[in-house]
């Protein structure tokens, strides 16, 4: 029982302790997808496992053009995401493997929510952890 | 230690988070015999979700906020910035972290106005401060070299500065300095609000609007600080953000509807009828408070 008490917290929190590779993955694999945009200087990358869900609230200014990138390590398969307004109205649905880059223009300032979901891997014997990164970049409207 | 780490990693891989309660506890008798185990997993899963919420957080960067200053034709003024030479005078984790954010906003502002020399000077100060704090893994000499080589392009300067601060944010989160990361972000936001409020004092409608819109970022920031509970090193900033939010409560927000449309090239345009505004008295109160807080944190 004592061993459980020691090991389980470490196991469940391990993805956050060991994300050195995630920063490198974000820089090397995800950041190039923001080419042409100025990156928002927040870092939103974490090691996730199948079944994980996360949400990110972002503010976008009117009069700007944005690129939102949801980038995931292929070991996780395709990470689903949805962009909604704060009332829950869906604006865009995508997945990291096929359409993880969303370009849009804002006419007025608004907050939007990005909801992420790493699909379960029911057929797999083992479950893998992998880096998932959400990046936003902006540029002035032409 | 390495073996233990690998063993733990293996357990994570085999069990996974989503499968932890199923695969690792498939024996129902065992579940009935040990209800505390399930409760333990539930509470740890909740703790993990809380940790995730500390990572997935975002507010507009100082670059985004201060870009309007340049767009509206205002002039660069180095005297408005926190002097770069003050860097060695900051002691203690809180002041150092907040001022690391302040210098980040200042160097973004300088980069916005193509002030290559000032940008490099402020980057060196930020790097110096990061070294004092032992978190200089992201603000490297290589970045100074990149800034030097890209002096002719404003977008390159901004790109390098923004990427460096995003990487710093990642470095802090990766190295379990997530509270320091929160203070850096708050310091940067506060400095950008301070700079914007100086320019908004002349009555420019767009600048006033940008100040009003900071209510979103501030609410997000306050919620973020609340996730850390009563952490000693966040207490002061949390109280200051709460005080600022009290003033921002006077901002009028009228909820509207979101609209989307697609142009011929397939690019989506998103709009809303939601509006947010502040009156003269609120703008003045925000500017006064932003100045007071900025001066408090940049003093030594």
C-alpha cells in the first residue's frame, strides 16, 4: 500500500515531469508551421496520453489575421480538436494529422476556446504518451 | 534512479491515463476490496487535470497588445521603458520574475519600432536577469547573434523575440518553475498595459478600446493565478491583479453572437456583435493603477 502511495502519484504526474522532449518537439516540428506569423509567447505543450482532454481559452484581437496550430506526436495518432466561442458554438473542427492548421481573420476582439481530445487506442495492447502542442501566431491584416 | 524512472515510464505507457482505472484494475474483486485505491486514482486524476490547466494557459502577448501603438503612428520613446541598467538591482524571485516579463514587453516594444540596438540591449538585460535566476537555458547568446543578423527586418526581430519568450515559458514549465512562468507572463502583460495606457491618455479611440479589451486577458490571468491556490510567491501579484480586476469590473460588456464567413480562397473570417467599452473615469483609473503596479514592481 505504501508503495502504491509513492508510485501512483509519480506515475500520474510523470507526463509533466518528463517533457524535455516536448519542448524540442514543439520547436522542431510545430513552430515551423507558424511560418509567416509572429508567435504568441505562451507555451502550451504537454505530454498527453490517449483519453486525455484539455481546453485552452485564447483572446484574439480584431483587425488581425491568425494561425492556430494543433500539433501532436504521431505516436498518439490523430488528436481531435474543436474551436468554439465562449457560448459553445462550434467554429472549426479538425485533427492534428489532416487539418491541424487553421487560418482565420478576426473582425473584432473575441475569446475562443480550443478543446483537445486524444482518442483512446482501444485496439492497442499498450498506450503511449506523446507531445501535444497548441500554438497561435498573428499578423496584421493586409 | 534511472531504473526507477524507466519503470515509472513503463507503467505510464502500459496503463495510460485513460486506461488507468480499467487496465490496471481489471479485477473487480480487487476493486471492491480496496475502495481507497479508486478514490486515490480519482483524486490523482483530478490533480493531473489541475496540472494540465496550469500548462494550457494563454493571454495575448505584449507584442499583440503594443502593435496598435505602432499602427496608430505613435513614436518610440525609450524613456517610457524600464531602464535596462536596472537589471542588476532586482533581488528575490518575485521581483526578478516580474521584471523578466517587463523586459520582455519592453524589448517587444523596441522590436516593434525597429529599434535594433535597444532590442539587443534589453535582450541582454533579460538574459542577465534569467542568469541571476538560474533559468537562462532559453535566452541564449545564439539569439543575440540572430538579432544582430536580422537587424534590417522588423518582422524578424519580433519573430526572434517572441519565439525566445515562448521558449523561455516552455523552459520554465519544463523545469518545474511554473509559478515563475506565471509571474513572467503577468509582468509582461502589466508592462504592455502600462505602455498602452500612456498612449491611450490622448483620447485615441482605438487605444482606449484595446485597454478595455484587456478585461479578457486580466480575467484569464486572475483565473490562472487562482489555480495555484495560496502559493507564497504568487500572493502579492494575485492581490494586485484582483485590485486591477475590481477597476475593470466597471467595463461594460454586451454579449452578442459570433458569425463566420469564408472568402473565395477559403480563409475564415470570424466576427462578433459582443462589445466591451470603458468610460473616461475607468480608463483613467486603469491607467493610474497600471502605473502604480508597474512602478512598484520595477522599483528596487
